[in-house]
C-alpha cells in the first residue's frame, strides 16, 4: 500500500473543504490562545475549533477514497492490490483463506488457487500446500500403499530380478516407482528384508519401506496409520540452523571432540536440502530422509554420508591463514551424540567445525538473520573482533562486533560504562566462555548509561551488573541456564561437559540501580537482584528463563543474597528471624561488626560463610524447625505443609528443614529463575522454568511452570497464562492452573532440539479450570502459550487441515504427524 504521507491528500482536502465554509463560521470557530503570557511581546497561536476538527476528520476519509480511486487499476490484480482487497479477490475465486497466514501469505495463497486446483489430489500438491500454509517441510505418505496383502495377477512385478534378465537400471526404476524399497530392497506389500540396517531403522517413520497389518482406528498422531482412508502428512516443525566456523570442545578422551562449543552432547541435524523452486511443481520428487531438517542417526549418516558430508556437517583444519575441509575418511562422526573423532595425525591441528543443530524458533544466540528484529547502528567507535582466543578489553563507550562463531575467553571487567554495545555479526554465534569462579562485572558510570548485548552465547560464569544504568538490553542472547545432573542417590547437581566440567548456569546478578532491563528473544539462566540492587522495570518478551538447583538439599554453601539475609536476621521482624538469630552462634558478632563498619569489620564473603555454617547446623540439628507460630507469616506449598505436620527422619528431615528456610527466605536462599524485590516485571510470550519471587508482575501468553510469589498482588494481571499451584498472584484472566514443574515439555535441557517445546498432550496437565482451557491453543489468537507463541504452531496445523478440505482426494482423511 502506498504510504499515506507522500501524496499529501489529507492536508490538501482539509484545506479545500475548510475554504468552502463561509468565513463567518471559520472565524467564529477559531480559538486564540496565548502561548506565553509572561513575555512582554505576547505570541498568539490559532488552534482549531470543533468545526475545523470535524472538517479534518472528513478530509481523512476523502483522502482514503481518493487513494482508492487512484489505485482502481492496481486493485484488480492480486499481485498489486492493497491488503484489504485480498479477501474479496479470494472470495471471487472461492479461496479458503486461513488465519495462520500474514498478508503476504494470503496474497500468495489466492494467487496459487488455480495452480492448486489443477493438481488437486496429487501427493506433490499436498506436500506443496503443507509447505505454503505452515512453512514446514512435509512429506505425504499414502498409507494404503504400505498395507500387507496377498498379491494377484494384475499387480505389477515386484522384487529384484535375477542378474541374467534384469536390464541395466531396471532395479533403480522399480525403486523410483516404489515397487521395491530404496534402502532395504523390500518388495511392496511383501515380507520385510532386514539385511539393511538403515532400511530397518526407518520403520515407523515417513520413509518406512516395510508393509504393515491394517490399523482400523481413527487416524490421529501415532494411531490409525495403516488403513485405506488414511493419508499421512509428516511435518518437520523444528528449524535446522547452520553454524559455520565454530570451535569444537575437546573431550577428556584424546582425539574426541563435541561439535557444541560448550561441550554438551547435542544431536546433529541435517541441512534442509529442498527449496520451494526446486522441490515442487513440475520438478517434484518424493523427498529422501537426508533432505529433511531432522536429527541425524548413525545409520542414516553412514548410508548417506556422501550427501551429508560436508553439506550438513564438516570438520576443518587450519592450513596457513585458511581452513581446509578434512577428508571424510579421517573423521568419525557420532551424530546422535554430536561428537566426532579425528585421525591421530590431526589431533594436534587447530580445528573448526560446520554443523547444523535443531531448535523450535529464532530465539537465543543463533546463526539466523537477526535484522528482522531491527539492528540499530551501535555507538562509535566501532571495532570488529575475529579469530577466537582472548576477548580484547571492551571500551566504556562504543560498539564491539564479534565477526565469527568461534570461542572467546577471559573477558575483562568493564568499569564506567557510558554507552556500550557488544554484539555478534549477523548469522554468527560466538561463544563467550567466562571464569566459573570470578564473575564478569559490567559497571555503569551514571543513570544515563546504556548497555546492549546482542547475539552472544555466554557460558561458564556469572554476570554482575553494578553501578547505575538507564537501560540494560539483552537481545537474541543465550546466557547458559546450565543443565541439571542425574536424579540418583546421591543426586548429581550438574551434568558435565565432554571436557569434564560442570554445566553451571550463567546467572545475571543486578547489584546496581537499573531503570529498565530489557530481554528480547533470548534464553537466559536466572535473572536476579542482590546486595541492594534494584530494577525499576523488567521487560521480557519471546524468551525462556530457566533456574535450576545449584546445590543439593544438604548444607548451605552459597547464599544467594547474603546482604539482604543478614539484615533481615539482624532486624528480627519475623518470628522465624528471631528464632534463627538466637541460633547464629558464630555469625552474630560478625554481623554486628559488619553493620557497624570500620577497618576491622569483616567483609561480606566472610560473614556469608559464617551464616551458611550456622544455618547448616540448624537444619542438621536432628529436629524440625517448623512450628505454626514461627511460620505464621510464611506461605508454604501444600507438599511442604504436609511434610512439616509429620516430619520424616534422617536425611529427609534435613531436606525438609532446608526447604522450609528456602520458602521463608526465597530471594536470599532459594534457587529462583526470576527474582526482584522492587519494581515490576512485564512478561510477554515467555516460558519461565523454575520458581520466581517478584514485587509486581504483568504477564501475557506465558508459562510459569513453578511457584511464583508476588509481594504486591493488588496490582498487575495474568492473562492467557499457565501458572503453578500454590502461587501468590494478582488477578487472572483466561489462565489455567498446572502442578508445579509439571511435565509440559519435550526437554528442559539446553542443547536438546525439543528444549522448552510443548508436548502435544500438555493440556492433560491442567488442574483448573477442570475440563476447560488449553496450553497448546490458549493464546488470544489460538496460539500456544509460552516462548514459542509467535510460531503459532497450533494455528498452522489447524489451517493446514482446513486447506486440505479443499484439495484432499475423495475418501481420504489426513493424519498430521509431528516428526520434530
């Protein structure tokens, strides 16, 4: 549509209509107002009255009519018409417009209507429609062709003929026609040939080559496939992202590396090898597995490595100033684990890798085009860093761009920030590895300071925001949330990387004063305030925030906010604080000395250790610390209340005591995903994995999968949000209740393709309202709740089924199967 401020129709017609009105009415309608009565030479300004205001509004409509007249010729074609014309042209053609498409998609849908109808009912057009409507890769399978049955004389010859009478290419032709399996050689409708490992591994997938007994159930998800009316529509919802020139992480075992730079065992994905122009229309051929953006299996890689290496995965060695690809014979790849082994001669070489990983959306640091979200130019001076290694010291003002996807270490603290931008180049995914023992401090110089981190993957250590900031922004950033260890006895707190290091979370601590903390399209570990830090407003959109446990349920080691805790204990304003103060044998004098100050006063770390020792002695005393009077002001969840009423013995009692203290002092002792005792947190399309404690909250289209405690529940609102039982929240609107830490997601481990992806049966976890509401379709537009709401996956699938009603062959019904 033509921009409305170029032709100046509105002021033209406003002035023209105004001049048609008699002057007496114009003069009467004009209001004279003194601009500044304190000046000696008073200035006057004419302000429009009600009559002029009405004329101006009429002029806007006249301008709209004039634009419509000017575009009469263009509005007759779908290619050039205005957006509001699209439904009318579609109605003339009888096109069913669906809700999942934006204006551009609807325009293409109407334009392709005749093209679709000429090919209606064919497998090729059904795959193309699935791609056009959902933007997912799809493969359509006619399940009746996979039914096991007795053959008759009219059936074509199947199987591979003997070498003597089989002409050249005869077997390949039968494979192309689907009469024999491409990988296994199994005849259509016959007995399975299990000699091919890769062919056998495809059973139950879109590329299954074996025949099956009839399944007469209604086709849905994984049931009712093999029947005459069922048509399988296999869709790959996950995206495959290409990382180029990344630094592999060496394993403890010599010669073994992980593709993931943090050392996680993350499965590799295949590169999407089909394009709209080459895969559909007259060039359509049923796809092969290696062409689809799905996870690689060892059998698939070994069978199709000629198509996958180096297109989907490649190892590079440094040769002078450049990197050359390593021959496939010198590399052994384990795609399910995301690791590889190189020949002995290459183990001392400098290596880089190209690989693909899978994820649900354009969230977090990733090699995707971030310009769609807007990339304003950073402040001057601008510098570019490449080559990996030690990250150069950052300036207090200016912008630093990391130009590749390699790993950088040893980031120095930045003190006195005025306006600083640290970003990655577009389509790059560099890793900034911090020291796990020494936090990375970024200190603002004044309340006008600004900090922007964009497109960086940060792992290994914590970030501390100190000083004063006007704005701290994280955009398309991944702050490693860490990975929990195995739930065994004794439990393992953290999983370990291939290098043997614990995968700890990178927490963002705010110790200064921040007016606005913005987090957009990011994945982060805990976001918390401590040591008198405050944030006036936290704005989080299209993001995942995860908090995992950093200690077991035994002795206290790390107090999350020692400053706040010691002041609460010293003030003794609650019965529990009074009781604990009497039990602090070592910490009492140290706290008093610390608060008094002076040269001989202990520092905060020393006092923190003494408090941790005394609290550990309290929970290990062999008696329950619970009493109704002590915890009268503490909101406990139902499970903790039940245990406190009948305390268990032994280690379970220690765990109960620690849980009671974490419930009473959440910001000081508990592991929280999000914590702020001041200001307001505004969350929009977010997934919060872990408990939270906030002063005020506003949330829309979010998933709060664990308990959330809000100090001021009289303000704010939760709309279209899933929240956990025993939370303290403001008023609710169109929201659903779930159990804390309910199994909603495919995975909660970063690096896994289904990280924070909703399960198809997530709605079964809804506790209230009983039998109502939805998580997978509970958004205001019918989209899912949480960080991937903008993907509108549920809406896309429903739109596809509606579109198929127009082009599906008679008697067949689609069965949509989510491969990823």
